[in-house]
C-alpha cells in the first residue's frame, strides 16, 4: 500500500437490520488522547508509520489534561545532583516497591532520560538551573531527589505539547469518537467498534453513529479506572475503558494495587506537596449542630507530632499502610476517612488558620516544629503567620489554581475526602508494552499495569512516556508490514456488531419505568469505594462480588434514549471492570494477602490471621491483617474467561533485575539482527 491510499475504505459491515456501517482499515490505531497515547502517535510517525489514526471520545478530557497537584511530579534519573545516580539505582527504587518485574523497572529507569528530553525538545518548560541541570527534589517512595516539576499542570503541558507535535506531523485525530467495543481475530487484536458523537442532535438511528475500524496494531491508552469509584480525584470527564480490553480476555495484573489520598472534592485535586507543608488546619462539621471539631487533636500526644504528620503528608501523599504507626502521616488519612465515611461528617482543610491544638497536646507555633519541618520552612523562606500566607510565599500558583475554579483559599475552607487517585495495576504487558496474551495490542499509560505495590511519586508520567516509546519501537521494527487477515477480521467485526446491536436494542426498548443510568452508575461506584479502596474486609468481599455479578448481568435492564446511548455503553464495560477489580481483591485476600501499599485489610479480632492492633485505637478499625511479604515477590494475573463469564486467576513470580549486558559487540549484533525485539524473556 502506498501513502496515497491511507486510510483504506473497505466494504461496509452489514448489521442484522440490514444497515451498512462504514468500515475503515488503518495500520495502527491509537485509542485515547492522553500524554502516553499522543506520545506513541508522535513516536510512530517519526519512525515511519504513516498510516495511523488517533481516536478519542474527548480531546479536551482525560486525566493528563485535567489533573495535577501542587507541583505535579515527573520522576527521572538525576542529571544535576552531587550524589551519583544510575539506571540500576533507579530501577532498584522502582523494584523495591514490590510485585514489579525487574526488567520493566530497568527499562523505565533507562528510558526516563530519553523520554524526558524528548519532552524538553517539544517545549515542555521544566525548570533548570543556570548550568542547564534539571534540579530535582524528593518525592514519595524516593530515596534520592529524582522528582522534577513545572508546577500544578505538568501533565497538562505535556499533553498540549504532544498534541501540537501531532499537528506538525499531520497525524489524524478523530475527536468525539468513542470506542465502545474491541474485537480480536484469534490471538491478535483486530479492531474496534466506535460510536460517533457529532456536534448537534444525534440521529434517532444508533446504527448511523457506529463505525467499524480494523487495524494491524492498536495502542490502547484510555487511562485508569476513573469512573469506578464514588470517592475519586479523577476528572469527572474521564471514565476510563479498561473493561473493553478485559472483555476480550486481555490479561491484567495487580488490579488490587491503587493509590488513595486526601483530595478536595468540589474541585477534584490532590492536596499534596505545599498544600500540606504549610500545615493547614483540619476540622469536621457535625451535620446536626454545625459545630466544628478539630478531630486530629485526640489522636496525637503532642502538637509537635501532629504538625509533623501533616507536614509529611506533602511528600508522603498516598495513604501508606506502613506510615500509620508512630503517629505517621497516613494516620491523617485514616482519621479523615473515619470522620467522613464512618461518622458522616463533612471534613475541611482551612488555610486561613493554623492547627488548633488544646491544653493536652499544646498549641501550634513555628518554634515548636520538628527539625525536619523547621529546616524546610527556613530553606523555603516561609515566614507567613497563616497557612495561606505561607502558601502564597512558597507556591502562589496553588492559590491561583483554586481561584481559577472560583475557590478563594483566603476566604473559605476546602471540603476534602480520601479519594482514589491512580491504579498501579492494569493490563499486563511485556517488555515492549505489548499485551502478554493478545498480540499487536499495546496498552500504554495508566491502563498498563507496569507498577507494583508502591511506586515513587511521578513515576507514572515517566512510565507512560517510556511505554509509548517501547510500543512504537516494537511496531515500527517488527510489525511494520500489513499482516491482518481482513476476511477473518471482518467476520469478527460482523459478530461483534450483531452482539452490540442486540444489547443496544434491549436498552432502547426497555420497559423500566424511568431512565436509571445515574442510579446504576452510583451503585457500583459506592461498592468500589466501600470494598475495594482504602479499607478491605475479608468477611464482606464475597458478598460484594456476588452483588457485582448480579449488577453486571442486569445491564440490559437499563432504560435510555438515543441521546444517552454513549453513556449507557460506557457503563457496560465499566460494570464489567468493577466486577473484575472486586474479584481480584477477593482472590488476593483468599491468597493470604494483608495490608500493604495504599490499603488496610480489616479484621474483627486479633485472633484472626495473626491480626495486629492499629495504634492509636481509631475505633472503626481496631485490628488489621499484617502484610504477607511473600506476595511482594509475586504478581496476580487475571483473565476474563469469555465463554464462562468468569475471571480466572493465577500467581506468577516476578522477574528479577536483569544482569548487565554491556559488551558492545554483542549488543550491536543483536540490535542489527532484530533479536532484541523478539528475544523471549523469562516466564511471565
């Protein structure tokens, strides 16, 4: 095929009702428009893959473009520190978190520099010193100072620069095209069914909005499970679509491992970094009397320890099961959870006043700060008498961020919650980010489960860029030709069109009294936040899984009109995904998994599973199952069995960090022969 024939229009696919759906064939489809997907598109075009197309439901949506923190971090190899750094040292930091393959950790470390400087070349304005060094800082789970940032909108600037490069390279982007079903041909990806959302009122015939896309390769980057949780910091416009890949049997890994942390709720944003380091006041409101409670006071022995715990939340933002004891920073998360979820109170962070102690623990004063916080304040030049004054000194952009959303921190407190923020698990990929069991499918970004239990803050942005590079390298070096059996692919497309049209017909003609999309969505979101978030209970998870199965099976009881069809089809794959995530939690607990990463396994008594006390005694959770260290050397795999309609689980050993292969002549020969792209790794 020559460049003048892209894309190839094929014979339409006929629906059971006889309608002709447009069918188009691209060499490579890129699903999603976040920083990982657009980076993959740029890398592919530069590598000579001209026949490609980006499909996105909302070019202005997505996590990359709409989320951040006080200074959103990109984690990379240090380039300007006096302390020597190396890829193996960085890989150790990634690998130490547990349940992560060593070779992938090394790849992310080695690839961090080229990926970072690619962003620099595109104009992403990371700050550097006068000698050109990109000075770093310490982030969570980071033993060095590898974090870099350009402020609250690091990923937003990344995706904007990558989109601009797509325009320069004349990469086709189809906006308002929502992927509603994937299909495969044998053990390889074959294409997708897409529902268009054109401007204006949609046609009454849903078939006139469906298109069939066939492809040789698919880069799949729809983001994390954003729409699955009730308490969530993911942007409302982003819902995620991992369920589309789970539905066709793509293997997933470590779905149990997510991050949760303190966020604002009216405007969804992570309250990490300087938001905590200026040490704001926390209080809750009694729903009956409106009385304010400084609820943290009763759980800390002194103001010095309380203020240090709040301060440390800045660079220990995700809840961490290991940071509760000794009045650690994650005790703050548990207490916020207790006030909001268990006691039903609204909880706030107030930057207008300092922490309000009492006679028992003392009162706040800069002179009583622990050395760690006092030194940070001194070096940052903080002299403001209130948290908002200190925030203005240290990070004025944080104040402007909230003001741009009509929230003035000089005038009001922030309503907060402990929210889901990032899934460290996701689809299972090999060292080239290719699906471990469906060839030509490349999950990139958060949907790829490359991370383990605990990862350094900012490593997700790096992983997305490295994964985009690796996927583009594999496609452009191994899958550059056209190899899809179009006859077989079209047959699969026809089967999937018929199946989807059957579902659409049922929900458009349902006899249910009212449109029930909102209540259907709320049900599984509450279930996820209750049973698969910060607190997990072995006694309750089986019932949650049964309820999830019931809800999934009852999807066709929904009633919608054509205008809300896209929203309904989104729920179709989300309800499947939430079931698989809950089943993964149940399987982990059945395997003896304990409290680790960003969650606790609650027990009714210390006699169960060698339960240990939570100190101090919080009340709603007194005993927890301790971590099972042996599982840190394993990864949980899950695959949806399409024939049985059930998830199937297995546990595999994680691969160690590779031994150095640094004899140049051998590397050169393997590269020239193409062996590096096809050489088998140890068992997945």
